[in-house]
C-alpha cells in the first residue's frame, strides 16, 4: 500500500497541482517499477494502487526502487505495505482479508519505508543485508486476528538488487475466474490518478472467455460515433516474444496512425503509462473514446490479434480482428494501423514501404527500448547497428538526427549548431514527421521564422496525430510572439498526449513567462523538472521565473544545474531563438536577476 503523506492536506491546498504530481509520479516512477519486477497493477483507487507480484522479493525490490526514486527526485512522500496470502480473483479485481491487511500495513509503515506482515517477512528474512524492526502485534480494523508487523525505514532506498540467482521462469498466467484462489503477493498503493480506477489483469484473457462476434467496419459501433473519436493503442502483450518488442510494436502502430484524418490518436508517451490497465480504465485515464489492445501469439510474422473496446460499453470488445501474418516485420505496424483506420471508416494516406530488413527493424526496436530505459549509449550503439544493416533507411536516419539534436536534455550552448547538423543529416529524405520537425527547427535557429512556421503548418496538416509535431508548432508560434495561437495548439497537443510530459510542460512554462505569469511559469517548469531533472530549457525557465518572483537563491541554484554552468546570458538563451523581442527581454531580465552575466 503506497500512501501519499498528507494527501488530503495537499489536495486542499492545491488540488490541481497535487493531482498533476500524482499522475506524474505514477507514470514516471510507480508503474515502471512495478512492471520491471513482473508486478501487475490491479487497480487505481483514489490516491491508491493495488498490485500483485510473483514473489515477496519482487515486491520489496519494487518498493526499494519506488522509495529511492521518490527521495531522489523529491516526489510526494510515500508509505508502503506488503503482505503475502491468498485472494479471490474475479472480474479483474481481487478480494480477501489479505487485501485489507495490505491496506492496514501501509498505515503502519514509516514515512519513506515499508511494512511487512509476518508471512511476507518470513520470505525475506536472512536474504536481505538489513535488519527489520519488529513492531510487534497490532490490532487492525476489520481483521479478527492481530497482525505482526516488521518495518524497514529509509535504508530501504539503498538496497541492492535482492536476487541472488536468476529468477525462475515465469509461470503461465492462469485465466481469471470467479472464485479462483492463487497465492499472490499484494502491494497496494495509494498513489494514482484520482480520476480513474486502474487495473492490470489481462483483458485479452478475460475477452477469451466470451464468445464475441467480430464487428466489421460500417456497423453502428464504429460508424454511428459522432465527431472525431479519440483512440488509445495500449502497449501490446506477447506470447513467446520479449514484452519490450510487443510494446514497441504498439508504438510503431501509433506512429503509423500519425497521418490518419478524422481521428485522434493518443501519443506513445501517454499510452505507455496505461500499460497493463483494463481497457475501460485506460480509456478513463487517457480520456479516450476507444481502446485498441493487441496480442502477439507467436512471432512477429504470425501477426497481431487486435481487440477494440468503446469506453462506457462494458468489458467485452466491440471487435476482435484476427492476426494478420506479414512477410516482413517492417510491414506489420502499417498493416495494423490500416486495420484500425478501416474499422472506423476513416482515411489513411498510403504509407511508404518500410524499406528495411527484419534484423534492422528489430535492432531499431532495441534502440528505442534502451533509450526509454535511460541507456543512451546503448541506444545509440543499437541505432548505429541498424543503420549499418540498412544505411538508406529513412526512419533510422531521422531517428539518429532527432537524438543528435536532443532538444530536451542536450546542452543549450550548442543547440543552434546541432539543429543545423540534424537538418543536414536528413537532407534528401522523404518529408516524414521527424524530418519536417527537424527542418522547421533548423529554419527557426537560422532566423527564418516564416519558413519555420510554414514547415510546422505542413507538419500539422500532414501528420495531425503526431503530438511531437504539434508541440513543435506551438513552440514556433510562441517564439514568433503569437502566444494565444501557441496556447491553442498546445491545448490540442495535450489532447493527444494527456498525461504530463516534460517537453509539453516546458513550452507551457515559456508561454506563461512571456505573458508575465511568473508563478505559473515556475510551477510548470518545476513539474517538467520533476519528470526530467536534466531538461535544459525547463531549467532556464525555472531560473528566470523564480528570479522574477524574487526567489534569487532558488533561481541561482536552478541556473547552476545547467550543463556547462556557469553560463552567460547569451549561452543560456541560445535555446530560445525568439523573433519577438518582448518575451526575449522578459527571459533575459529574469536570468540577469538570477546573477547571470551579460546584457539583459
């Protein structure tokens, strides 16, 4: 049971800000830690999470990662309770006394620590190089027998990996039935989106219990929907394949849907955060009208079984599309995207052929996976290997240019030069979404604002579901002094990427600072930095806005965290190629107040 200390007080003081922090912490820390230890989130409940694990060791490892991350990045403070026992699994939920015990243990845990029941403690005793405090027996509500509690405090955050040998092969997940009693570990956590309960029990498995007839395009389920439906493609599950490959394939489907007209598609970043949730709960979290889920029964060549569910219609899918075998991996994602679009009776411009061998595609998947895990060096090596296998592959070339530019964490002092180099790296490539984005940014840094906005407009029209492209357009409008238009496009971007993202929050901070709303700018920049502490432009905006508010020491500390610090005014503002002088003056004035040298 993960509990946010003082959650009610925080909500009373700032409900929207607190909820944003909860969502960010759940997305960037809690859910990934649970998934990495083979845990399953069963549901989110207010400010709580209920999860099951294959072992107590897995749960304690997840707890250690969560508490260490919360302490390191100054997230909301948590308590965690863990117990081992049997539960009833029914309709995607779990029930039983041990669920209640996990909830009571959380309340007894030290702040930043974990409390274990006697059953859970017996599984780790002597296997962890730390000593638990015996807190004795406790009478807890609705449990007839006293609960023996063992507690571990802040040293939990420094635990090494607890596994002494490779984990046993993961048993096949049994199909959930009412009345089933597997032995599971409960890690219940009260850190979650207050807007939606979330579940992680396999929807695909539940759907297999129902005989649902496939609904073909043109039937009322799809055709009768008014307006532009919002569609979330959840991370796919896999049989024999590595789960990471299945997840990345679903993201490739999202990218293939970028040019689709008449629909809105949730961006990969937000869709990734909904991994493992029941489709109805994912729809609530992402504010989606339809959810697409997929399962790979075998190899990529065997195809993917797609299921589509409409929000608010129950647990049964509207449509089950059979696997579509492909001759090549590169053609699989575009084929799946075309199936989704056809279901909704919408148009998808003809996609260019993949143009790469299967080995190169899988190597590119590996590169993306390593980058998501924070292994930049490994990701770049894998990408270079993909380019060696397919040197003329536009997708790999464009990705290499995007990573070279690195507008999020790359040093600001070299950003204009990197933008020109990235544009040169994509010279002659087809005008895909990434290529148009790079060319627009390079034009802005070269002082060609009109050309940059023209390219951004083309990008938005040709790839309406590319959230990164829409964000680039909002950024360029802001740099041109069109704050109102920039905010409208940023709001559209948030519909595609509804969960907090550091790049989106950085643009919001810049718009707020330009409008003279320093407090709002500081808050948005701080939220961006909570998600990505190395976000360079967010650090600049945080520094300038805090200084404008009179918080000079905090502002100087933010500026001091910039790559290459101490920087001059010109160096710090290198990442802000304004063509409008008013916001540029406001930014430089704030940086000057923070102590940077140079003429404001």
